[in-house]
């Protein structure tokens, strides 16, 4: 059986496993105060061209989103996000559990538009009863989006300008950030992300690490007293070295983007195979997630050979499904599946 369900099915990249084994019996202090974590933070700061940035390692994506959003918002505020956003659809109410409402915006293949953000904020404060409502206190976006699409640098800058003109922070969920950076359509760098976003995180769980995400705030004052909040949200590891070693490895010799580029290339190869057979791509995704609409009999036949996700409800005659490649996907597996297509 071939597997294209998601990009965190495997353990960790062999180089990371090797470094974890090499350092396994060393004695280091906890909670990310070790030398490996310090080195990883410095490498990330250099990659972001943000020498003074706060860099904090957390366990997983849901904990990261809930913790950062809780840190950025006042008690009476909510978070603006696309209606398809991960925090709105697939995080089991983690944001709401921390006491904040998700304020949804229209989604355009996973993205929000600058005009919609501006209109929501302007309309909110134009209402004389706005103090009785949940205020838009920040904007949440993902790069790439839930649909594998990416924001251009121009789009990111426009969103950043609107947020800052209304004095709210822009937060970018980078669970799959490596795959966005590795896309042929990417016209931005990690330094650009750090420049336009108040806070973002570099996803490790889905891009080669066994687990872990790295939160980055170019201005540390944006996330005051963040460490105790991380602990309150159950996102702090006592054995912080485990994350430091992983991110130090990922940010050595451009490994983070290089392994993501491999996944993106194979995803595009898979996409071409579907298009060559005349199947319709549901979304124009330049990253490692590919969405294709298949006749139900074709979908059922392919499921005898591979695992992949049904995206939404099964249609009467055809259904959209998602195929995801990862840093660990092999050329041989993709070629074998193309034969089945």
C-alpha cells in the first residue's frame, strides 16, 4: 500500500535521527536552556535576518496556535481568519477553549483578501454598538494555506500594512512553511516572512522533524511573558534539547528547504499525471498538497492501492480528494502510483 495521506506519517529525517542518537546520553539542562537550543535559535535568527528575535520551541501546531493567539489577544478580542482556516475547522475548538472567538472571513482557495480584512475592521468600528461585540484583535493566516496555495510577497505586505494601520498583529501559521519556501512560485524568503509578520512559526512536525515548531517574533516585546504561557498551554518540553537538536539540524546547510523541495517536486509530478489523464485539479496548488476531483469509481479503485484523504463529503458522482507528499516520499512510490492512475 502506498501512502499520500499527509506529511507527518513518518518519524524524522535520518540526519535528525542520527543527531538525536549522537547526543542521546549527554547531560543538558532542560526547558530549552541547553546549548543545542541556543545554537538552533541563533541559526533561525540568521535565516530570518532578525538578530534580536524571540525564538521559542513548542511541541505541536495546535498548541502553538492556541498559545500564540492567547498571548496576542486581550480578553475581549477575537482572531480574524479564513473560514477554511485550520484554527476554525480542524483544531477542535482549541482557540475558543482559551476564551477567544474565531472571526471568519471569506476564503479564496484558502487565502483571505486584504479588502475583506479592511472591510471587516472598518465595518466593526462603524457600528455604534461595537463595544458589545468581540473585537478583531489580530489576523491569522497560513503559508501555505489549507489548500496548498501560497500568498505572494505583495499579498503578505498588503495584509501586513492593513493590520499595522489598525494596530493589530499579523500571525502566520507555518506548519508547512518549508513547502511554501520550496515552491517554484515563491517570491519571498524566510527573512521576508519575519519582516512582514509580527509573529510566525516554522513548522518542524510536517517538515522533517519528529515533532516541534519554532515560534519567531522579530520584536520580542510582541510576546511578553510568553514562556509561562507556553507552559500553561502544555506546550513546553522539559527535555527541550530534543527540539534544539532537531531545529539545529534542519537549519544547517539549508536542509529545511532542500528536503521540502523534494516533496514539492514529487507533488507536481503527481499533479501532472492526473492532468495528463484528463482529471480536474480542484485547486491550483504549487506546494506538496494536491487536490483532484475524481469520479467515484476511480477514487474507489485507487484506494485499493493507496491511502489518501477525501476532502469533504463524498459526492453523488465525483469527489475531491487530497494527495500529500513529504520529505520522505520516494520517487519509486510516486511512479508506482502513477501507473495505477
